[in-house]
């Protein structure tokens, strides 16, 4: 196992360590120095020895760089993050689920491998496995190991030695336990985030909305933009790439088109973000709380306006 991964990330360069939350930004010249140290079979440069000791408490002095640091190459695509729905199947039925399909289906193991290599070549460093329920996919362990071996950092269970990040989903059925949930999260996870605004399924089915906990709806946060489709993307179980998990229009068939298809994704994302459809002509969009893909899902689900839209019960434009 590599002790550290050096990788381009957007227009920057970072060094990260699997299982550790602390990483470091480095200038291009240091990234180049690491690449050269691998090629020339030199030991880990002194600056990284010092930084690794300080950040992670490990001693890399005298270690051969090529076996210690995985230096990921620069790619022509600028993606650093992706989410991958490894399958659509699930083992139980969360009331707040935003995914629409439940049938267990996805790529073969060989195609999964091909997809993971494509994600690596697209520059993806941070990969999140999702589903359905990802851990019940028969290829989950294999795919996890493959992604890990390719230098992608992924979230996994604390027992596996990787810091766990928890999402606390607050619904009307567990809102009374929110303090206990926070205590549990603090005990078991490195960090956690609370989600209390329940959204429809991405294809506009309203069922999850019934789980909204009264009093937990956050109406204060204004949508400030999102780099979906530009800095990250989502891949579904069949290898179709979309701007994110919610915005799924005009999917790019990665398995058929290869990475060239991703070049179209930024324009697809820009078009999907336009305040069109039920948001056309909205005069309150500057203070809107949701992006257009999410607004579309709410509108298709015929969600109550006061759960997502600034027009509340007033003059919503349809
Ligand atoms: S749902 Fe909206 S905010 Fe979330 S990732 Fe997609 S575009 Fe961005
Ligand atoms: S305020 Fe309502 S109508 Fe306006 S952009 Fe937001 S969701 Fe759409």
C-alpha cells in the first residue's frame, strides 16, 4: 500500500494519505519533483519527509519514492470528484431515499473495471460509492480494491481503517432523537453532516417528502451555485455520466463514448442549471434556496411550494 498519493486536483496539486483527513497543497514544482523522484528511483524528498511527519506522524526518510508515493498523472480532463452508483439494488427501504429505481442491475465486473480506469483517467481522486446499497453489490469489494489501487480515496467503514463521515438524515420519525444521533456520530465518525431538508426522488416522485420533520426545514440558505458537471460528476450503474445525482438529463454513455463524452458534460450542466421550465421568468431566483435540477424534482413531485420555493403560496410561475 502506498503511504501517500500525489495528485492534480483542479488547478492545484495535493498530497493525501489514504485514511487520513489531513492533506497538503503543493506547488507544481514539488509535484514535478515527486514525479521525477519516482522515475529516477530516488528516495522521498526531504520536504515530504518533514511534512508527512508533521501531518500524519509517519517517517518516510530513506523510503523509495516509487513504492511510497503514488504520483497520479496530469489528465486532460479536470475532474477531481465523482460519485458512482455501483448498482440500483437495495436491501431496505429508507423513507427519505431520493433514488427512484430499485431493481438490482448494473455493469459486469469487467465493465466496472473499465469504468474505474476511465474515472482515474478523468482525474478523479475522490470517489464516493453509492447505490442502491453499494455494499450488497457482489463486486463491491473488488471494485473498492481496484479504485483504491488506482489511487482513488473513498469513504468506507471505520473498521476498515478509513475515517468515517456520517450523514445524519433527520426525518419526522427520528427528529426527537437528533441529540442522540449527534452523540452517536461523534463517537463513531470523524465528522458528520446533518440533512433535514427532505427532497423528492430525482425523477420527481413525492413519496420521500412525507418524511419531512416539521421545524427542521432550513429556509435560510440561498443557493450560491454549484460546480456539478465541471468539477465533479455522477455515474449510474450502467456507466452513464451526468452532472450529479439529481441532474440527470442528457446522460453521457461512458462505456460507448469513452472519456471524450465527458467533454460535453460542462455544457450539459450549464443548460440544466438555467432557470427554465417551472422556474422560467422567476423574479426571485437570486434568493432561491435550490438549484434548478432540485427545483425541477420538487415541481414534478408537486411538493408544497413552501418546502423549497421563494414564492411560497404566492405567485409561482408554471
Ligand atoms: S442537486 Fe444541485 S446543488 Fe446538488 S450537486 Fe446537483 S446541481 Fe449541485
Ligand atoms: S424561487 Fe421557486 S420559481 Fe424561483 S427559481 Fe427558485 S424554485 Fe424556481
